[in-house]
C-alpha cells in the first residue's frame, strides 16, 4: 500500500465572522487528496466543526468526498461520489443535472478552490468557466455553482460566483491554495 505524502498545508482565518480552517494537500500515487478541518460560526450563529476529505484523480477530477462533524446540535455525515462517467451521488442518492461538473465546491472552506485552479492550469491572461457541484449545508443538497477563474498574474486570479453575487481577486500560493479570498478568508502566516 502506498502512503500519502504531504505536498503543502495551510491555515486560514475567516474574515468577518469567527473561524479557522486548516488543510493539507496530499499525494498517493496518481491521486490527490485534500484533508482538512474547519471550526467556525455558521451563518445562523450556530457553532460548527467539520472535517472534510476530497479525493481527485491525477487530472484533478473529483472522485469522492466526505464531510463529517456537526453544526450546532445537528450531526453532519455526508458522502459525495462522482463516477468516471460524470454521475454524482450524495449519500448514495443520484443527483441529476451535474454530469458536466468535474469539481466539487465545499462552500464552507476555501480549500476546494484549489481543485479547478490546479485542473485548469491557466496561463496569465487566460480565463475559463468551471461549474462545480456545490454542497449546500443548509439543505443538505448538491447543486450547480457557476464559477469563473481568470489568471491575472503569477499569483492572482479573478474569481466570480454569480449565484452569490460575488467577485474578487484571489491571491494564490505556488501550490494552488488560496492565500487571500477577499471578505471571506485569509491565510495565517
């Protein structure tokens, strides 16, 4: 059995509300994995603690993810899978209309922005749409999140998510982690 080797790790501080997130990027053979944990004050004021893991193939296509922990008194135990044919499942139940999405976005962490950034490998001046399967913790569902990334320098990417009326310039580390996510997250140095 091959062991995981840690490629990079990061600690974020949430902006605007209390919270932290820590994540490491690991590699095992041809697979990539994000392994992290977030502790934060949820939008409705409840405290939350979530551990997440996301596995990707060598081309950065999401294969599976788990999210476990709690929000207030509610236990969270989610399993998300994506088949080689593009079909998504949430806790073994098929989710329709996401077959064109290859990335998973866990909305409570900046960690999953690394997936499309690594997969797209944009050159300076290039941009691309990157629709993702987005985990909505409120409803416990997966749905499409339209996203756009445009590289604007060595470590800057313009990012837009129209669903949330959000856009900003993400500052990214050499490993692909978002260092600064305006108004939301910032790496602790």
